[in-house]
């Protein structure tokens, strides 16, 4: 039985760092294990222009813990006013790694997102031409569509039509949660990639709803039934080259989660690598964890993998602290509710 695992240092291809006191508190939880992360732009107000991204990047760099070797990969939040020239120049200069598409109203701070995809078609065209990846929150917002069906419907009604209209556009379908999305990405010709979160590999909707409502398991897209979770585990552990880790670690204060209208988001950054080793171990796929966490993402984003390494060891069950103190109040950590026998021992 493998007891020790050394991997190239992983990257997180979907991360929420927030700003101010929250940024200060959560950033070290990512830099401890990860070399780079795609930084989500859904601040209030959102990061919409290259000037916004440059300023946010400077705030992240100023908040780095001493000695940290970490590169934030910035994104722009697409609106119906997004300027193609600004996007292309920001990507060419290395300031941004991608543009994020939120359908308006799909999730936290998405009100300025896109309502009418036809309005941003010129931006998609410019991005395809310049090789700028598009990160997509893949859920429709139509009130008639059941929340558990919103991802599958998005593929048919929105994502596939965008990809057909925009040959060459490189798209990352983020935080996929369904067997439908797994099947869709398995047909990729290389222009479509997908990220999977740690928590969607470990919980299904029963974990949220059975035996009392568990707000700390609530995120968007919401976890689906068990057959979808097993499809995600099969894909993540398969070695398939266009699927990679995006934690979607999304801190909210305990007060904002434990509320009559609780925020969506799971804070998983501190425990992600240990949890992933557990998942891959249970699937007899420890030898494929490096592809998922450290190799496939850089290949898709056309970046070199990291040279540094991290080491994990199997041992006694991981002791997961209940919460992280932040200047805005405690943030509860993701705890899968079952033993995690892996620990990061060198990073
Ligand atoms: O659960 C989520 N939380 N899903 C998202 O898409 C946004 C995120 C957040 O910003 O809290
Ligand atoms: Zn997210």
C-alpha cells in the first residue's frame, strides 16, 4: 500500500480569494500548498477592466505571507459592456489568464453578468482569435428550470451553441457537477476543459439535506445525486487530459452561511490536497492525482507545470479545525464528515 506520495506542486484553476480582511486570512491557506490559482473576479464591485485586475492583483501580492511563492492568475468578469480590445491586450501582456462568464443572476455577485449571449459574441470571437480562455459558470438562470437541472440545460441551450458559433474558442466548464457534463467534456477535441471541485467529489445532495440542513455543504452549482458524484470521481481519476482541479474554495463567514438565506460556497482550500488523496486512494488511482492536480491544468492553460513538489503521507485521520478566524468573523472549513487519512507533510 502506498504510504507516501510526492507530486509536482498543484495549482488551483478556480479560487475565490475575496478582498480586504478576508483575503488576508484565506490567502495563506492556498499559498501553503498551491503555486498558482485562477482568481475569480466576482468581487463587489466586480473586476471588469484590466485596470481593475491590475489593482486587485497588487492587493493579492501585498497580502502574500512572507516567503510565499505564489502567482495569482487574474481573470476579468465579462459584462455586456466588456471591451474586446481591453481583454486581448490584458491577455497579451500577461495580466490576465482568462475571462469569466457568469450568466446574470446565476450565483454570488453575478448580477452584472451576461443576460444576452448575442451581445458578447464579438468578445467571444476576439478571444478565440487571440487564444484567451473563457471560464464558464455553467447554469441557466431561467426560473422555470429546476435547480438540479440547470447545468445539464445550460450545456444544450447555452454552452454548446456558443462553442458552435465560435470555433477555436477555448472554454473551461467550471465546477462540473453532473454526469451530463462529464459526458460532454469527454467529447472534447481539446478546446473544452472542465474543472471539478474537491467537495463535489466527496458529497452528494443527501449530505446537504438529510438529517437536517447543512449550510456548509451548500454551494452553486449545488451537489447532485450520488450517480452524478460517482461520474465525477470516475472522470477525475481517469487520467482524462482535459479535466483538472478547481477547488471553487469560496469563503463566507459562518454568520452568512448559517442564516435564513445562507450564502453559497464551500471553503475547502486548507484541506483540499488531503481530501483529494483520500478520494484518489479510494479509487485506486493515487498515480493519477498528479495529472488532475498538477499537470492537466497547466497544459490546458499553455503554461509549464511547477518544478517544486509537495509530499503527502497516509496516517491517522486528519484533524480538521472547525473554522478559520478572519477579520470578518470565523469561516467554517470543509469537512467531508468521514475520515481523511492523508496529510500534506512537505510543501
Ligand atoms: O458556491 C459558490 N460560491 N458558487 C459560485 O459560483 C460563487 C461562489 C462564491 O463566490 O461564493
Ligand atoms: Zn466559484
